C-alpha cells in the first residue's frame, strides 16, 4: 500500500528525541553577528528563536554559548515567521561532539 503525499507531509519526520533547552547562540552571517536562543535540541538539530529568521536552506556558522563555547555549522530546514528557525547542525571537533552527546544524555535523564 502506498501513502498519499498528504499523509507523508503530515508525518513528523524527526528521528532523534528532542529536549527543551535554553542557551544563547551567536550566528555569524557574513560580517554580521546575529543573536539567537536555542529552545529545543536533538542529536542533529535544534530550534533557534531569533527576531529576523534566515531563509530555508541558508547555511551559517554559529557559536553556541556553553560553559566552553562551541562552534557549529548549521543549515536552515524550517522557518517559523516571527518565531525562529529549525536547523540541522554539524560539529567538526570530536571532543565537542562528545560534549554535546553528554549534554543530550543529561537532558534525557531529567
């Protein structure tokens, strides 16, 4: 049996569990620095509240304000006008990836 396109579009495509989280993020867009606030996070994505959201497909670097700031690369996957953006992110440094994995582990046990 095949599903209709409407059935596929209506389904939540997220695979990893999401957690509520609150942290500052500074987006580096060209020569501009844009403030954002992380509100939800998973192992490969996050929702960032920001006053003037970037557009779908935009790529940017960001500094995540953790105890020890973390550099991430992001791509906008969802835009919610007036609210923010859903992004997928990657972390180049293996020790930084381990820190994020530990953070997600803690959030999963709260």
